[in-house]
RNA sequence: GCGGACAUGGUGUAAUGGUAGCCACGUCAGAUUUAGGAUCUGAUGCCGAAAGGCGUGGGGGUUCGAGUCCCUUUGUCCGCACCA
């Protein structure tokens, strides 16, 4: 009987369900292991073969860990709030809850076919009120907290209020939007509204009037990680900067901890580097420059205080507060014209015209505190309002942007670091000897910087300062399909809903359309207010809200009193292995770490970092096929002959192409346009061209996992996805190679059964060679799984089978079945049962290898002469290198290759090689 | 511009500094079969009839020995980007 995967897979998926094989409980008697996949957003398109790649890898690892004695938590759920469902609702009028439910059902069906060991009893959905209750709850806790830099943790806002009452802002060292200065008496005199506005300056979740990324196309604001090149990541609509009142999370308070925490994580260096860049820490100096004829001082931030003697002008951002009063009356009209012009330019234009130099002179001068020289102050949009103080000291000799500006406006350029030629371009060096720099002349840049830090502080010009590129996360979206804020307003003061009122459920609406003005759908809901009639916040939370702490909820998903119980949290602690795409590097993976650190500060969770080890699976790309139509005809010419004609390249569905050979009849059926297509063949075949592209419907290169499961089985799909290449690497899907792993599984099956389906496993004793093959494979496969090198593990199985021939001995096949179980669980279960076992294969243990079986007695030394391999010499292992040398030189092959000369040198690497130099 | 990763047959890839190309796909040949998108066997980096030579993007270095380490250069991909 042939391997009937359909029947076997159905049977075992059914049994696993009935027996609750994958149900996990807290079990202090066993070590735990938590394997997590980034949960999917259930889109309407369903899964393609790329989506399960990471799930398969984590499933193999989970099963492996279970087989080595761990109590493995491996849950799955859905990130179900979000824009696509809402966009779909706008187009079709179907409620997002309905389409989401339908998409989830489809996802589940597809996932189930692949045979994952998820504990579905722990499923979470971010759009479920029982789930988002805890998202809202965490938000309330952030609203009720501030960040104390001295204690390096979040604290209840009540402590801050008590402090204000006692001593105002004296000696305050806390995270805030803008530094404030008031006394206890002043605090007490404030109205309730003023007090609340003041507190918003400190809360970890706060409302502020800030510049935000406004996307009119989506009718909502977006976080920085949701915008790329001035366009929304979703949909690609233009994004502009707009001042709006928004909710934000004070992620910046945790910048230093988010940065330092990376050091102890087992994440790829590249991912850590992305996060480090995103946080963007830079150490520099804050400095105050006097302004000629004014008591005001201009505050700037610089990382290069050593170049102070090269400062020849100052630049402030167009949004800088000084633009209101600084310009002289003569310059006022020019300044106003410039400010109006920059305001008109969209963010996209600014990005596109990065190197266009523009600016205007204010007519005023600052004083270089070290030289006493007066230097002009300019306004230019190359200085960003949002970074540092929105003002810079310009050193044209050593900064390319300052250089371009100086050249454009004919400003002085003074070199202060030796080595560059500043006649054509700036010399942006971070090393070299200082020149033209008074008391630091002659020092190296690296020595000069700390000297200047000290000097700046000594002279009272400013102090050392650390800046981050990271911004607070904009937390409101003017959309419907998200978590409502548990906030209501009274006299425009925001009040938190009491925790016992949670969840605040999303009300039904009929019209999902956003408005260009930014009026959210909830604003049109009658009665969207507390029972007393106070209106609720009408925006909703962004996509990352629900995904920020979902890994905690899996630990204790049915608990309606706590986010996670202490018992569950202390047992499962944090995610040991997290598998997912790198695209979340600056979004979810930052927010989650922030969220978790906040909960850690509050004592809700016991681990500060949520994801100990993280593996980024690569993207599966599509492999597109092309046909070549002769222009203005319905004749298609084969790939090799297309050069002879004027052709047009057309994507063709990869599912009607095999090994790049087109199925002509299927092609004629594919589209009515091609029903009468004619072909010019080569060697009787139509060969298609191909290219690697993104897997997408429009390229006709989407391969559905259902199709693979139906035709080859889930076990083949699982093994083939792993066999494609290293997990972390992006690679194209090519169904052509799948026969290799399918053949392997069928051959393995035939070791257990004859043609008639009769079991043929014997109790005959295994030979030494068979045992050696078995143990070599066990060693290799186990090491490969530990190293996430699943592709080479699959190869190891194939090599094993090639070496075993047709060995049907229980002594060999029984451990091999267990070893194979993580990869091909359905087949392994069936064969395990065939071997007479009554329990599931996953209740047994991974076989250990016997190192004594792998010891070699002899070694075939490769012998090279002058670095070139010439012959081999078999010698006993472990003999003295001198003996090896003697034996090799005595060999007649050595005589031949050395032509009888006495070697200058003989290098013997025991167990490796012998090299003779003549 | 800054930062990171990568470069090996027709294809996917494999190689603790030690016989480059394991394992597969594809291709070719053979066996078996009414038939094959089945099964089995063999060949398959390039040049060469062979002996042999040449081969891991290019150039250089360290080493008895380099795909692997170092320098340099080219190309591809990714991240950030007027961040002072």
C-alpha cells in the first residue's frame, strides 16, 4: 500500500483533537518552554505558502522541546483589529466584525490542515471585548503613571501630585513633554483644568497638541513606523505633518532601558542594530549662544563641541519659537515669505528635495561664546523642529549640509580639523588633528570632544546632554475598528473610566467612512457617552495596542480578573522563542518591549524583557513565469526563440506551468483571450521565462498551501518549506523541487510496509554500520534543530535513508520515527502506531545518540604536496604525528609526487590532513 | 550620505581554517512498465580524447593550507535618512 497521506493526516488531526494532545497546563514539576509565533492579521486573501514558514519552524521546535521533556506553551491567535477590515467595510458596507470572523474561520481551516501543535484552547483575538478589556486596562494604568528618572521606573501619578503639593517642580527628574517650573503654592492655585493639563505633561499615556503624521487618504493619524518615504505603509497614501490633539504614549521615557535591554537578548545583530538606530541615542552638548542686542539666548544641541571654533553661522527651524520675534524689521517680509513657502511644502516634497538648499537671514547675530565673534542667524528647513532644540550651530567646514548652505549664501568656511580639502566639499571626519582652535589646537578630535564638554560646563554655557531620535508613539486613530479609549470628557478634561467599568465595548455603527477633517466614525454615534452624558473619546487605539501584550494573555487567557495571574506569569515568565518577520523591528517589537517594561515596573509581570530569543524567518518570494506573445497576435513563442520576434512578456499562472514547461491546454482554458492561442515551440515544448518577485495575485505566482497539502500532504509541505533554505533567509518558492522531500517520505514509509500494506518491520539485530548511521543522524538532526538549521536537518534524514538502503529493523526505525516526528508528525504517529505503541509519539522521548558508536578507528589522510591534494593514506587514528609523517613519506605515492626530493617541511594535522612542502 | 547583511554549478543550497559543491531539483543515459508527472540504477562544476588543468564576484594579504580570517574593490538586498 502506498503512503496515503490524506487518510493519515485526517485521522491524526482528528485524534489529536479528541485526545487534547496539545493542551498544556501550568506544571511546576516540569521545566517550561514558551514558543510564540507573531499572530497573523486575518486578511481576506487567506494564507499563501509563505505565511506558514515561521509557524512550521516554531512547530518543529515546539514538538522537539516537548520530546526533550519540556512543558511547551505554543499558542496561536489573531491580531484582528485594523485598517484592511475597515477599508473593506467602507467599500462593501459589511461590518468588520463579520468579515473578520469569516477570515478567521478561513485561516483556521488552512492552519489546521498543516498539523500544528497549537493549544487552541488559549486562542486570543484582539477584537474580543474579553481581550481588549486588558488593552484598555493597561492604557488606564499608563494614564495613571509617570516616569521617575531617579528610580528608573514608572510610578503612580498620585506620587507626583503629592510632590507638587509639597515642593512643586523643585529637583524634579521625571519624563515630560516640556520642562515646567512652578512652586507648590502655584500648583495649589491652579484650577482643576490647569492641574490636569499640567499632569498631561507627565503622564505615560497623555493627550497633547502635537505635530502628527496625518494621512488624509486613510482619514487617520499614523505612528512614525507606519509611514515610509512620506507615504502610509498601508495603502501608500500621502502623509502630511499637521498639528492635532492626540493621545500619545511616552515611549521616550524608556529610551535608555529599551536600548540597554537589547544587549542581553538573543536577537540577530541586524535586528538589534535596527532598534538601536531607531532609538538613535546621541551624546552631545547643550549650549546657549548669546544673541546680540537681546537678553534671550539661543539653545542648541551639538555632538561636535570640538568644532566650535569653526562655527560661522546659526540656523533655526522654521517652526522655532524665535522666528516670531527674532528677525529684524527689514528682514521680516523675507522671513514671512520663507515661512509661508515652507509651510506649503508637503512632507513628501521636503523628503524628495532633501538636497535643495533654501533659507533666509533673520538680520540678527549670535555671539560665538569661545571667539566672541558675531555670527549671522538663519532660518532653514534643513533644521528639524522635532530634534534637539530645533536650532544648530553650523560648522560648514565639517558638515556637508552646513557646507551646502554656506556655499549657497556665501558664508565663511573655517576648517578646524586637519586633513580635508574644503574647497570642493566638507570634511565630515570624526578623527584628525584640531587646527585653528585656540586651546584645543593640536589635540585629536577624540581628545578634544571631552575637553570641550568640560569647558562648556565650566564656563556655564551649557551641559552634556543625551538626545534620542525615538519619539513618543501617537496612540489615537480616527477610525472605527479598534479598541475604544476608556476615557470620557468633562469640561474638556480627560477622565479615566473606572477599571470595573471595563471593557468599554465598541458600539455598532452603520457608516464606517472616515472624514477628511479627521472626525472619527465614533463621533457620529448617538449616545457614545457615559450614563451621565459625558462624551467618550471618539478615536480608537492603533493596531499595535492589541499586539503589545498578547503573549501575556496566552499564559492565562480565560482569567477575567487579571491580565495574567501571578501563578501563570511566574511559571511561563516570558517568551523563550519568538518567531516572526523582521518588518516589526521598529513597530511591534519596540512597543511590546515598552509595554512589558511598564508592566514590570508596576509589578504585574516578573520579567523585564518579553522575548528572550527571536528568530526572523525570511520572506518567501514568488517565482513568476512568463509567456511571450508576438505583438499584435495571439501567437506565443517559447522562451529560447523569443529573440527572433518582437514579443511582449506576460505573466502566466505558475499553477499551469511545470518545470518551466507550459501546459498548453490549461493555458487555453486559463483565460478566454487565450482560448485560440497558437504556439511556437522548441523541441516540442513551450518553455516559460521566470523571475523572482514578490508573491502576489497580480503576478500570478501565488501558491496556496491548501493546494500543496491536497496534492502532497501536510508533512511534505512542512519538510519542503524547511528544505528550501536557511530559515532566516529570503528565498523564492518553487513547487518544482517538492518531489524530493515527497519521495523521501514515501521511501521512509516503504521501510515499514510492503506493496500490499503489510507491516514488514522485523526484530532482527541492527548491524554496526546501521547503528552508526542511526546515531550519526540523531546527533546531526538534534544539533541542527537546536541551531534552527532545519534545512540541513532535512538533508540529514535523506542521507540517513540513502545509507540505510532497505533496512526494516525495529531497532533502527523506532528511534528514527521519533526523530522525524517534529517534521512529519502525521506520518510519525501512524508509523509509531504500526510499531505497536498505544501512546502518541509525542509522549515519548527524543532518542539520544551514543557517542561511542561514532568513534572512528582509522582515518583516510588527504595528503597534499605543495598545497595541492595528491593522494590519500589510510592510517590508524590516534597515532603519533611523527608516525603519520613517517608512514606517509614511505608511501609509494609520496615518492612519485615528491619526485624523490627531500621535503623542506611536512605538516601533520592529526585527524585532518598531511601537507608536504618540497 | 550613514549603518547592516550577502555574493559558491543550469536552480535551491552544503562545507568546527583542512578532499569545495553534501542533500535535493533539473538534465542526460539505462532498467522496468500498456502507459507515466510511477519506481529503480548510473552520470552530471568548467575546459580537455586523456593525462591533467581551472574553479566559491574582482584585486591583494595572513597561513603549510582560505569559500571561510584581514585589507581593498564591484554588485545585490535591507534598515535609517537634512537627527546637528
